[in-house]
C-alpha cells in the first residue's frame, strides 16, 4: 500500500487524508433510509475496526462529532491500544447555554483540536454577529487545543477570516449545503467547489476541505483530484467512509490519494 504524506497542521502531524465521521453517526446527507442503513451497519465493533484499518493504512487523524456515543467509542478504542488523533466537532448555539461544558467534555475525551459546527458560523455570518462568533471561538479556546470553525459558504469563511478572532484553522465545505440545517433540503450545486477553493487560497491558515464528493454525489477520483489540486500544500482533506458499500473503502481511498499526490 502506498504511503500518505504528513503535514504540520497547527503543530500536529496530520495525514493529508483524514477520516470523516458523518457515516459513523448516520448522517448520509442522502436520505433517511440511508441514515438508518449506516446506523445499523456501524456497530461499535465495526467503528473500532474502521479506525484501526484507517491507522494501519496511514490515516493518523479522524474528525468525529463530540457526543457521549463518540466519547464511549474513543475511550474503548484508546484503552484497547488505538492511537488515531481525534479532531472534535463541537456543536451548540449562540446562547452559549451548556457550550463551555461541551468544550470541556471534548478536551477531557482526548481531542487534539476542536472546531465549531458549520451551522454556527453560518448563523453568525447571516446576522453579521461578530460578537457572537467571537464568544464561541473564545469559549472553544478554553479547550487548550488548536481551534477552528467549519462553515458551508465560502463567503462566511472569508468574513470570519477578516475578524479579530483567534482561529487556528478553517474547515471549508466544498458545497454550500447550509440548507441542510434550516430545513431547506439537500443542496449540492456547482460551481460551489470553485468558490470554496478561492476562499481556501485566500485564507492564510491551515484548512480542512470537506464534502469534496458532495456526500456521495461525486465519484471519488475526480473528487479527490479537484480537492488536492485546489487546496494549499499544507491543507488536508476530510472524507467519511461507509464500508457497507465497499469493505475496502478505507484502503482504496488511501491508495487513490497517495497516487494522486505522488503524481
């Protein structure tokens, strides 16, 4: 198996391909039936096996949401000798109710970095709520690890980048699918990836590109090729896997990315 290159990402050594966690928690962004299929497939044992296979293939980092289910999973995985780095996606709302507790839980569970769910940046950008966004970032900083923000619109990232807030990295969606979070349906449209790449190139901070395959609507090779051609040399790509479709999806993705980057 070909090897994945590593980069310095906010002081962390991170593989240029990161394992995403949406399929683990049943977020297919395709249909409710597909969500249920993923939830039924991904038992705790299969989740731990997938993390182990990612590590064995050269993926050293996973992005997964921060909730009790994931904390339990990771505790078992680490206690059994696993070593994959965990970047936590932290959710909440601008009221800040319970947000500090969520941040502490992520830090206590072993997160090496943490970022705001994209819906939070989307909402702050829509209202031009600079103070609200700054409060969220400041609270996330209490984790003591590098902090970032996701976001679904390229314009939202550029707005946040210009603010005087201590972000260490950005998590940039290739498709402006914020509609998922306000009941307007699943929207994955061209030329959203072009706008995402333009934003990534303007942001002089490390970036994580995600939804590069439009949640399964784009074939893997063209998705990977477009992403790595568009992001900066120190940036990384986050892709989830559903082994119910292809048991070797982890290894196939690693081989494909290694070949693309080597070429």
